[in-house]
C-alpha cells in the first residue's frame, strides 16, 4: 500500500515537471517570436527600408531593371510593409526579402562585371599591352563565377574592375607616347569623320543624340542640349547638367531617377564625334565610373 502511494506521488511529480517543462517551452517560443519590441521594431524597419532603397539604387545603376514592389524606390512603402508584419514573422520575412534582393543584384552585377572583363581582355590583346594572369583571361564564365563567390559585403570586384581600367588606360598612354597606333575607342579616332566637309558643317558642341555606355549602368541613348557654356541632358533613367571648360571639356552633375547623384567630367574628341568621361557618386566616392559615347 505504501509502495503504491509512493508510486502515485512519483507519477504526480513527474506530471508536474512535464507540465512545467511544456509551459516553459510555450513561453519561450512566445518570447522568441516577439524578439523585437514595438520601439525596436520602428528602428529595425527604418534600417530595412533604407537598405531596400539602396538595393533599388543598385538595381538602376547596374542596369538590372528588376520589376515588382520589392524593387520600388519609395522608402515609406518599404517601411510601412515592415511595420505591418506580425511579430512572429517580422525577422524571417524581412531577411528573406533582403537575401533575395542581394542574390539578384549580385547575379546581375556579376554578369555585367564578367562582360566588361572579357571586353577588357580582348582590348589587352588588340593593343598588345601584354597583361596576363586571372584578371586578363578571356572567359565570361570564369569572371562571373569568381564574382558570385565573393562575400556580399566584398568590394573585390569593384577593385578589380577599376584596376583593369587603369591598366588599360596606362597602356594606351604609353602607346601614344611611343607613337604607336592604338585601337579606336569611343573617344579616340584615327581619321576625321568630317573630312571633305566645310568647317561650318563640323560639330562644335555637345548638342545632339548620343549612343552611350556607362560602367556600371549599361548602354542607353542620351540627348544633350548646349546653350552657351551650359549643357543639359536627358537619358532613360536620369538627367545631366554641366558647364563647359573651354570647348571640349564638360564638368557635370548627374542625377538618377532614384535620386542618386554624382559628378564628373566628359571630354569630346577633336572631331566632336565622341566623348570619354569619368564620374563618382556621392554615396560611393571611392569608385570611379566611366561614361563613353558616340554621336548617332
């Protein structure tokens, strides 16, 4: 009889422990689902919205043009969506969006990076610069895979692109000093396309329609209008304003539709048929971007 009572007490004690354990699990789950307080939620969603708009800026800069509400430029829309999420899915849902955008931007930019790397490799051979090593291989897949394997916060691909551009520029300058003929580029021609025309028919300004390429940013058409020493321009995702320095140098500011701003310089070639330029963004002053163009 005593043994039976002891067993009953032990069983009841076990059940109490089991119930207490289950309650602890439930409370712990509820606590973990509400990791962020309402005050912290506001700060968290502000950070989320700021990153979402930055992703949109990259989407435009790299010419990806991904559609959909997750790629919109309106900070308040991203913030409002975040604030309306249930506490138990807040972190998982926003993390999913951030990771998705990061992967898509990386894939888009890496394709663009690889394309430009292959173009540079071909120019290296055409100019006889003699550069060698992984940076100068003529293989899109190799450059693309290397870029995609980088950590999300890495700047190695930007450093590589800039170093490649600087190497080619140095090679071209050396060829010019040696009196060698370099391959024609957007801003260098070996013949006067206006040969046989009167001086009155030569182009003398930036005014007109241009086929241009921005790196990063892709290819697009632009239209410039010059009045005196002032130049304005429009293109598919932004606008330009600038002031001439002499007849062939334009100091400009550029504003993209995403409100990203930058500044730099464009230089017309001697026949006014092409320009070559460099600029930086206010949000990323350490990265030099290129902009070249030919008259249509």
